[in-house]
């Protein structure tokens, strides 16, 4: 049961992080597309956590993948025609988390990210994987003055 709770905690953290992708500027990644600045509705769904929807203000230059933990390896980015594959690898207590994301969309009106996270223990064995999907829709150029990236709908 403790392993399940730990896995659920890691997934909830990943979902929360990626549902707010780009909220708070980070270094721009030139290989990834840029979203149109303005208000976006970002919905994240996973079997373990369910559905979470946030209205997020995106500024020019906000990175699609957001800031990563300082202990993580630099993300790898592989363009594949009109898609982008991003892999994030981070050490965690007792092993390593690897999250792979497949991004699609026009990034001016919508985009989708499909993610799979795996945890490999220090002994090389893998824990059961998990995943989530992000759907984002552009709502308009104006962000409410009282909106913050943490506000949920």
C-alpha cells in the first residue's frame, strides 16, 4: 500500500506540475513551439487522479515544459514531423523517474500532451508506470487581473 501511495503522490505531483506548464516563465526552449500569449484552459486527466482544469495566463516566451528540478537531467527534445517528444529524467529517493511527453497541436488555438511516467528502482527493477493527458485550448488574449496560475475552474 505504501508503494501505491508513493506512486500516486508522484503522479499527482507530475499532473499538478504539467497542468500548469509554462505558468511562471522559464528559459525558452527554441526547439519547441511557442504558445500564443493569453488565457488558456488546461485540462489534465489521469486514471489515478481524475480530471483537473485550470485557466492559466501564458506570457510570450513561457516554455512549453516549464522549469525542471535542478537535480534533473536537461530535457531531451526530438521533433517528429508535426510532433515533439520530450523526455525528462530525474533522480528520486531509491531510483529515477522518467517522464516522456508527446506534444501535438497548432499551439495557437490548441495543443495536447500525452505523458507516460516510469520509475526505475536503484536495483534496476521498474515500478508500474502511470500516465496522464493534457488538453489545452486558447481562450483569448486577455487574462483576468485576479487570475493566478494556481486557480482552478
